[in-house]
C-alpha cells in the first residue's frame, strides 16, 4: 500500500514538474519588417499580459523578449500601426506588418488598425511619396492614394496650387466639392508641409471616416500625419536634391513674316484695310530692317531654357522611454527662368522662391499616466519677381507678336508703340521694371495633454488639445517705370523705306525704384478640444467610447471672414472575438454663419466590419491571409451658405433686406428726405436647412498569398437640400428676386479598387501595384427654369456638364451659306463654323446647345500603375498616372482664339486654319475681331483631356549594409537620379492637358540627390 502511495505521489510530482516546465517563459527572438520586407526600427514589443515595454526593435528590426508559449504579444510602431501575434518558441519569429496592421488615423484619440476599422480609408506612407523632391506634400500625391484625385496646378513655383477631389463632384457648385485637408487632425494648408516630415497620408472617404468632423467632412478628407520620435533610438538623416527644370510644351507663336501675312489675311476676311503692305511683309521676311520690322521671339528673349531647384533636409529622430522627438530642418531654393535678371546693379529680377521649414514633434511622458504631445511648425517664405508682380505670360508672351516692336530701339529705348504699349514688352518688364518681393511667415502649434483616469474608473482616460495658427504676408514694392518707344516708316521709295523721315513714338517715364511695404494678408486660427475616452474588455467583447467637444475660430483678412464652429460628438466602437466590429457616431455641429434657426445639425453614422479570415473555416487558409468585409451608412450635414452667380457668399440669405431702386417704393417721401427710394431685395429663405450628404459604402480589404493586398469599394451618395437660386421655380410675375432655397439634389456613385503585390526572392525584390477609381454623378433636381427644348435641359445631366453647339464643318462659300439653316449669332462668311440644327426649328441660335463632352473640373476616371524592383541595393521605381472621361474647352487667347484685339497667333492655329483650299481644317478662318458665331462653346473647341503621364522614374543605389557596417558613424547611404513628368501621352499635344491656358507651362525635371543616415 505504501508503495502504491509513493508511486502515485511520484506521478503527481512529475506531472507538476512537467506542467511547470510547460509554463516557464522562454526567450523569444525575431524580426519585424514592413510589407516591403524592410526592417522596422524602434517598434515596441509588449506582452499581452502587461502594458509595460518589454522590448524595442533595433536597426535591423530584431528583438528579444521573454514570453510564454502561445502568449500574445503586441507590436506597435511610431506611426501607430500595430499587430497582435501569438508567440512561437523554438525558432526566430518573422513578423510582417502588412495591410491588416496599418494604422487608421481618422481623428479619434485611439488609433485603430485596419483590421478593426469599419470605415473606408486609403493609406500611403512618406517613403512612398517622397520621389519627386516636391515643394510640398500636395505635389507628391498624384496617383499615390486610392480614391484621391490629385491634379497638378500651374503658375510660378511659389504660387501654383494643386486641386484635390475625393470621389469626384458631389454637389452643384464646383468650388463646393473640395475635400477637408488636415494636418495631424487639424484643418490646415498642406502647402506648408514638406514630404520629408510626413509619416503617412490617409484619405477618408465614407460617412464613418468623416463623421467626427461634423459640417466639414461631407466631401471627404485628407489627413496628413507627420513623423514622431521612436523609443530608444537615435537617427540623423541628411538629404540633398538638385533639380534641373525645363518648361514642358512651351507655346509656339509664328514669326514676324507669318504674323504679318496672318493679320492681313484676317483683315481681308473682315473686309477691312490691310495692315501691312507687300514691301513691309517682305521686310519682315528678309529681316533687313530689324529695328523697323523686327522679328523677336519673345519667349526665347525673355526666358532661358532651364531653371533649377535645390532642396536640403536634415532630421533628428529618436528618444528614450519617456521622451521622443522628431525635428526637421528643410531649406528650398528655386531660381526661375528669367534670362537676364542681373542687368541692374544691386538687385536681381529673377523669379525666385526660398523657404525654410522647422518642424518639431515631441512626445513626453510626464508621469506614467500623463503624456504630452507638442507639435510645432514654423515657416519662412520669400518670393521675388520682376516689376510690380508683372504677369509676363498671360499679359505679354501670349499677347505681343514677334512683329510688334524691337526689344530696344537703336537709341536705347525699350520697344513699344501705340498698338502694343511698352509696358507689355516682356523683356523690358523682366529687366527694367525693378522687382517686388513678398515675405510670408507662419506658425502652426498644437499641444495635446493625455491623462489616464483609471484611478476613478478603470479604462477611463481624457485629453485636451489646444492649437493656434498664425499666417501673415508682407509685400515690398520696388517697381520702377521706364521710357519706351519705336520708329515707324512713313514712306517707301524704290522698294526701300525712307530712313530720313521716320515717325518716332515715345511713352512712359524713367523713375527710380519705389520703396513701399505693407501687410497684405493674414490668417488666424484657434482650435480647442476636450475628450473623454472609455475602453473595456470582457472576455471576447471590447468596447471603446469617446465623448468629444471641439471648437474652431478662423479669422481671415476681410469682412465677413470669421467663422466659429462647435462639434459635440459621441463615438462608440464595439468588437467581438476580434472579428466582428460595429461603430456608431453621433455628431451635433453648429456654425455662426448659418441662419439662427438652423445653426445646429445632427450627423449620425453607422458602420460595421466582419473579419472573415478570423473564422475557423478560413483561419488556416493556404492563400487568404486577411479578408474583411465592411459597410457603412451615414448622414453628414454641411454648413455652407448660398453663393451668387459670381461665387460670392450671400450672408443675408435668411433675412429680408431693402435696397435702393425705383419700384415697389416704401417711403412716402419718395426720396425727398434725401434718401433714395427703397424696395424689397431678394426674398429671404423662410425655412433654411443644411445641405446633407447621405452616404452608403461597401468594401473589401484583403491580403492574399502573403504579399497581394487588395481593396475594393463601391459607394452611393445622395446629396440633398443643396442651395439653389429658385427663380426657375417661380413665374416672373413674382416681382421680386426669388429666394435661395434648399432644393438641389445630386446623386453620385462609383467604384475604387487598389492592388499591391510584393515579392522577395533572395537578393531580388519587386513591388507592382495600381489604383483605379470611377466617379459618376447626376443632377436630380436644381429648380431649373422651364426649357423650350429637351436638349437645353441640364437636370439629369452630370455636374459641370459642358453644353455647347455641335459643329457640322465650315461654310465653304456664299452658296453654302445661302443654302444652309440661318445662323443668327452674327453674320457668317466662308470659313466660319457651321452648326447642326439640334432642335430642328430651322435656325441656329442659343436653343441649339446640347450636352457635349464631360466636364473641365475633374475626370471621372483616375488611375495609376507603379513598379519597383531592387537587386543588391540597385533598384528603380516608376509611377504612371492617367485620367479619362475628362474634357477641355480650348479657348486660350492667341493659341486657339488668335489675333483678336491685336493678340498673337500660334503656329499650330496658323497651320490648321480654314482657307479655301483646306476645307477640312481644324479651326475657323482667321479674323481680327471676335465672332459671336465662332467663339463660343462648341465641338470645334472641345477636346478630349484624358492623359497618361510618367509621373516619376527613379534609378538608385542603396549601399549594402555589409559595407556600411565598416563605416562606424554612418548607417545608410543612397544615391539616386529621378525624372519627373518626363512623358505625357494625350490628344491636345501642344499644351499640357492637366493645366492649359495663358499661364506658365508645367515643368519637367531631372533630379540628382543623395540621402545619408547616421
């Protein structure tokens, strides 16, 4: 019996020892990489059983931690991405932070991973964007973020602005479709943010993603998240880029001889006296008398072939366990294309732009329960240009023909005459008119204090945020005037001009440099927010709730430019078994510019997600690593107010105003009291409400075969209660100006799909991906006036739909005119545009316009394709981006509508003009006068604006780690050459389809640079 007891005890002891051994923690090693296989430095590894920091990855992404078998550990990065994995002992772990771990930063205090997010968002990261050495982050977004339509702007380097749309056009006013732009969750101008300070860019698209922003989120949002420090790291990074810039598709105008013939041809067509005699046109051809009959290529004489830009960056990033920092100093310097800017002693007239950015982001753990985040961005910008902000392009290059006058006369006067004033002499303006300079300084500051309140209630925390922005622009005017003149031949003898009897013209006066300065613009913005957060986990259930109040004060120079906004929001997030998620958001918003009866509005949203890959039937799938289905619904209110036909806001839409006039008089003195008679103005809106965006969205996020990321979204939106001018709703017998009413309805819908695949085999890796969006819309209601014919109706067409006449060739001769349907716009002649009688009423007039093309604001289709490959540090990457279903109206002066009011003429137009022996010409016959028949929207001037651009191509060499280890003070070195916007495939050819008109051509650039990390 004793032996049996001893035997049983021995078994129990052994079992206990075995059990103890199985629960003894082991040393776990591993490596954390991103989705491209690159090591993640400074990631935090924490135990699922403890919130304390257990390990931090080194520069190779490696970590070591003591944990139990099957215990769950959390990996968190500086951009708030995180992933929870199960410990596997016995061999090193490889943890890839893929699609499902990406941080979704939409503005709540708690950043979610894509796994549990229920909203439609697209995310891209700074290293994927910083391939253009761009002036600002906005110029790096073309084709990089699914769902964001980013279009390039034109103008001087200092002035150009890009245009952005999220899911296309959604409301009736073109300017009312812009998305909300955020920097670290606060509405700010992304033009101040450089690519090197950006951690990620998140595009927020559906109702669930934008709900927290109240009135401002209906058109979607773009959130720029800046870089932050990392735990227990230290990194210094320096980069330098030199950009060699050339102008792409410069306008080409005819020479003086061709211009003289073209003008004479136009005057002959107009049955007017010719401007140039045969002898004079011959003088232009031979160039024998260049001071009297000049042939000046103003573009070549004003501008040089190339400019350059230099960009310097140095950043410091790192920290310890209680203090983290990121600091960036960015310097940019751009020298433009002015050909001879140093002709004056003591100053330059070059188009120049300089900017200095200093960014500092700090994270301070004041106590174990109190954390402080501080973000500071200061910028100084200086821009100078010739003269008093002279517009060399639209007012000069596109206007003054090569035959107008010489650059200078023989006696040293700048060229100018009575037809083309010397103040439009572009060379004179670029060299002799002094200079002007602007200084812009800005400060963006925000501070967030976070407090763990678990002492009062486990899971409770709070935060308070303050932000202040101040922007001011100062202007210096150092303009000077100059004299100008020219000589004119008064008589010819024996085929030669009489040089002894020339007529002299002079104008202008010589002055010294002006010296004045002023504050020309300023903006002040303040934001405050207070938040209470509560999180609770019970078994398989997790709840997160946030109650938030935020306030915005925005004051811009001018009258009626002060906004006050309030938001009170309640956000609730529920998760079950890490696979079922649901969100409910309620936001009450108020704005001071709304009518008193409608200042407050409630915006509710509901969304859900199902992580199918967590289900047992897919958990061990051979090819599905992550699969999530999601859907959302919500109503987002807007605080916009009506705008008049000129785009000016109507502040008094909700009250009756009285205006001066001679009808419907209300004062018995009939003006005898010294006051003008008064009458009703526009009738007030009696029951105003908010424009509402009713949004529906369904989507799929997936990772397949451990490298293929896929996103697919479909959406529908009904935008209702849009402000419209309601005169079309009432009879003209009303007698007063019709009120603005909330009567407009626009439906929009579309699809978005993105695909990204990464594969690494030995030393070779490649990444291929693409994005595609289709955005459609239809106007359902806009209180359109009654139309005589169906072809005139705008309702049921898309927003911005172009309406114009349909061309049917050109009139061949007078017989053709006599036998054609009468054209009533103006008297027509051979070579004028012939139109189709769309409404079959036997005449051509404004009732024959119909829908043509698409719109000129934004394309319906936007897509991109990228390819990256690398072998042993030698690599390349390329990005193509294109658009379709996009139209242009070609009405640029001189290029497409030439010679009117003594403007220039392009070689393209001259070569494609109608003449009797070119009946199938592209453009009408020449005329020196505007034509009501020809120069209006029609299919002659309509062009397909679709394009495919090579946005960037980069060749680089990343010095191998094995070699860098021999250099103790340096971690990484990269050399690269980049090409920016080198190719464009399109239908317009002679101008850039993305930004055409009488303005600066867009640039194409070759960039050489290096990046060093210490």
